[in-house]
């Protein structure tokens, strides 16, 4: 079989103008970027306001192996399958970060015959939104350190007298805003900035600093959660970057940098339109990770797609304990729109990996032996799929299971898995998807099940209400959402929690950063554990995004590269074509 990039390069594509017209967009509602990409003006919603909303289908998964189980393949394949059965459909996905593209997982365009195309343009830069987020984020960092430098150098009274500005009196020990970049670079997790030659201070105020990956930036979450440009601007102004000497928040508005940040992000408010290999219109917008951020594409992209099509297929990162949980408890509430149906992607290899019979770690190749028939491993790992089905049902949303088939899978085990699902819950429809190998044709049964399931109607309810305390919200996610018995907060986290509540931020949602490789915070614990403790080591305030960010276990907000990163496979051929991207 051809590689993903070869398949993409050998598939004829429509012009983006044709794709847009087929979706129902008008020429003046687009800004084209080459032949196959266009920015879609959110103002098109004014014209479409009377259109009836379509059905929202969210794709999630079992607890994945480090290489993923094929959510994007299924998202794109399902959209193509819906098109095959003559349904009006659009897909909405996140913009890939170059961290994973060059790191372990590779690209995020789907694969095989279920890809967004051109996949190299999607995976590398696209229309520059992540770079704009990075620039706007680091502008706030520069403004913060400049203000700190000038106030410290002159003294507060002299600074106020000379500039006419109020001294912010930033507490250097309580700066919370790290810099970001769109690469995996562990060496930048802890750094010192503002280093000077002896006797000089021209390089700024010396302090400890760190970098997060751009996908974890609060600005990325804001872009994904904003309803329009005005909302984006207001959210940016609420970002807390530090605290003053009295413990009061210092915001980007206080630094008078919020307006410039919004200017930097002005073009990012528009989703990017592309197409699948079969011509299904696809909106790409925002790129928060689900393990260290809220893990869903933008509200604006969903709003546009729902007005243009009968079905919108989107995805949430990692398993249902990760991006799906945040889609329900953060995104759905901000958008006032919940999914009508959830598709849970499962694989034979993923379920066997959850049996505890295999030791799969990031950077390791999937062993060939995992594809050998093993009924004991499959049945043990099936507990994980049962957990995720039950988890989706906790939110009142009907579920469909998509078994993403790999070429090495045995027909016997596929039949066994379908039988296990039917015995567990006969009301849950299941389809084997061969969308990777066959495109939309391989997802027709799945598409039919999704249409039928959407008609059931969802009775959506999140895990907590706005009025509950922050600790109650954390406990709801951990105990009801994960199945933990309790949470254990560090002394630092307890102090931060009390401070946030004192400042009046207890009405915010909670976003927990944790490993995606287990339902617990320990990536080595597989299957469907219960009765465990969730350790919360630190809380961060994301007032602009609208949530308190809790770091659990040893999760890092700046990933590192493995010993054999994906960038080793990338190069250009003699004609300037990209090779090795997957």
C-alpha cells in the first residue's frame, strides 16, 4: 500500500472554491490561501442564522496506545461514509501541532484513504494560526518582563512619575505566565532569563522561567472557546499573568497588551477550510491538546458547520476520560451545544494493550505479537471499552462503537469483539470500520448507525454545575468522571485553591491535565481501574479561557522528544516534494 503522503499526492482534489461552493459558502466569505485552503469569515453566520442546525457527532476512543487508535481516520472516514449515503456533512478537526508531527505520533490528518488534504499543508504551518497564538502569547511575556524591568530599575514612584502609568508592583515569585513554542523541547521546561554581565542589568530582571508547548497556551483554549471576535478580545483581557505584592491578579489588560494580542490573533478567528480525499468540506480550527489542555476544535467552526450541513463530525483528543470529558464539561457549556451522538473508536490492539498483558510505552514500536489471536487478552481489555461506553452514557449521550480495523486483525477476533459488545449492551450499535483502506466506502455501516443513533436524542447533563465549589468540581471529574475514590491535593494546590476562591474565581470550570494512557494518573495502570487516588500537584488560573487548570501526577506541559523522533523520517526529494510525513 502507498504511504499516506503518496495516497494524498496521487488523489485529485477539487479547488477550494468548489469545495466552499458545495458547502454553501459564498465567494466573498472566503480568503483563499493557495489552491486548497481558505479562511472562512465567521460573519457568514449572519447570513446563515435562520438555517436549522445539523446533528453534532463527537468521536472519542478507548484508552489509547501511544500511537493512537485512529480517531482522526474514523472522523474523516465517517464524514465520507455519511456523504456516501447522501447526507450533507462537514468535518471539524484541530490544527496539528508540530510537536507531535516531529515527535512520536507524526501528523494528524488521518491516514490511508481517510485524510484531510493536502496532508502536508495541514500538518506543517497550515495558515499560520498556531504561530500567531505563539506570537501573541510571547508578546504578553515580553510585556510582563519589560514592565518588571522598568519598575524594578527605577522604583515604583519614579516609574509612575516618569510614565504616568500606575506601578503594577509585580511579585516576581508569583509570575504564572510561561513562554511557549510549537515544538517538543524538554530542555526549555526550566530556564533562567534576564542573565546579565556582572554590574549590568540591561538584559532585564533575572528570574526562573519555563516554556510550555503552544497547544497548552491559554490563548489556544481561548481561540477554541470564543464565540466571536468580541468574545475573543474580552477573554484575552481577563488573562492573569502574575500577582502583585498584595496577592491581587495582574492581567493582560493591566499590562495594556491585551489589545495588541487581539490584533495579533485577528485572522485566527476564522477557521480554515480544506477537504477530505473524497471532497468532504472540513474546517480546521485551534489545536489544544486533550491531555494538557481541553482537547477540542473551536466552537466557531462547529457553529459554521452546523448551519451548513445536516451532520457535523468532530473529534475530542485521546479517550473519553480526556477530550470527551472536557467537551462536555467545558466546551458544550461555553457553546450551549452538546453532541447528539458519540462514536467510541476501539481497536483489537488497543483493547489487548489494556489487558495488562503487554508493556507498551511512548517511543516503543507496537509488537507484532499483539495482533495474534488472544481471547484472554481481548476479554480482559474489553473492560476498558465497557468503561468508556458507560462513561459516555453518564452524560446522557447515546454511543456507537467503531472498531477501527488494521490489516493484521483477524476476522475471528473482530467477530468476538462485536459479540462481546452486543452481550454487554445490545442497544449500542457497533460497526467495523475499514475507512483507512477503503475511505468512505469502509464507513458506510458506521454512518448508517450514526444516523439512526442521532434520532434517539440526547439527554445531556454535565458532571457539575457552575455553582459548585472548585474542589467539588474537581471531585466530580475525578470520582464520577474517572472512577477515583478521592483526590489528594498538595499543599501548594490547597493554597492556590483557597486563593482562587478568595478572588472570586470559584464559578470557573475545571480542566485536569493527566496522562492519556490510563484512566488513572499512572500510565502503567491499564484496563478499567477504580478506587484510586488522583494527586493534584498544582493549579493554574485560566480566567480568560474560563477554567482552573489542575496538573495531576507527573504530566508535563512541555513534551520531550523520543530517542527516534519522527523528524528523522522527513526530507525533500529532488523535485522539492516532502517525503516521510505520516
